[in-house]
C-alpha cells in the first residue's frame, strides 16, 4: 500500500513539474517605425494547438487577462492609446459566470509609443498572461524592442551644430567708404583760390 501511495505521489510531482515548465505560448518582438519619434511595438504570440490564451480585455471575475508592463517609461516615452489586438473569440464560461475573450493558434498585440528621450535605444515590455487547455498555467516574458538611432543629415549638422554666436561679423559699411573717398577726391583749397580771384577783380575795377 505504501509503495502505491509513494508511486502516486511521485507521478503527481512529475505531472506538476511538467505543467510548470510547459510553454504553450511562444513570443517574438518587432519594432515598426512610424516617424523619428513614433514607433509601433508589435508582439507576436504563437499558441500551441489545443491551448488558448486570454485577451487583455477579458472581463473581471473570470480567467486572468493579459497584462502589459512597459518598463522605464517615465521620461523616456509615452503610450499612445491602448494596445490593439487581433480579433479574439468570445465564449460564456458557466463556471465563472462571465464571458471569456481568448486567442487560439496566434495573436498579435500592437502598442504605439512616442519617444521623449532621443537617447532611448530599446524598450522592454513585460507580458503577463494565462493560457489554458485541460489545465491553466500563468506565465510571463520580457520582450525587447530595438529602437533605431536617428542619424543627422549634413544640412542638419551645418545648421544646428554650428554656434552662430561665435561667428565674427565682417560686414563693411560701404556708404562710409564712399563718403571718405569723395572727401579725398574733392580739393579743400579751391574755394580760397576763387576768393582770391574775386578780390583781384574788385581791386582792378576800383583802380581804373
């Protein structure tokens, strides 16, 4: 009898351990560029046949919904709206008394983000989810999204990186130069000669 009990305990332990290491959902991450500051974070889930994974919109009171946690978002990037999902199935669960929203075979979840910190090169998203077959397991995974670095064009480097405050102005005031030249070209002694000629004429007329 003791041997039977020990055998059953060993079998239960083996089944429990097998359930714990079971990974019915495989994930992959992809970054889609929208602009220099906006990106789509695309999460692809491949679900093993016979299993299903619950949506993030699954109502309260039922199975555990999928939860996304965006790490180090403060000061680095903002979420634009709620994460979007591919179509899910809807079914009423008699045991829980609520509707279940779940995926079979595959699911795609997309979250748009807007960068606030240009130095960000990657975004880490933790996905916490529940998948069920005859039994349910809860699992989580960290997905890493690479953010491409925006390279500056030559024109941007020329216009933005040069400190214009340190440029020395070499503008020449041509109006002053012309006046100066005119003053040099005009003899200052001419009016005096004209005055002397006038005086001699008056002297001659007075003499005669």
